[in-house]
């Protein structure tokens, strides 16, 4: 088998484009929004439960 590094530049899937970058950014924003909202509700429920 040949070295995979030689063929990566010919494979279009590895090329970064604007659409991929935008979707990646939106995915991280939504992930951290979900995590932050979950932590906020968890802390709220914890303190109300006290």
C-alpha cells in the first residue's frame, strides 16, 4: 500500500471550504448552547431543591 499522505491533496473531501467551516462553527455553537443550557437548568434545579 502506498503512503496515504501522497494522495490526500487529490482527494476533494479533505479540502476545507466555506460551507464546511460555517457548518462546523454552527455545530460548535449549538453544542455549547445545549451544554450551557443543561448546566444552567441543572444548577437551578439543584439550588431550588435545596
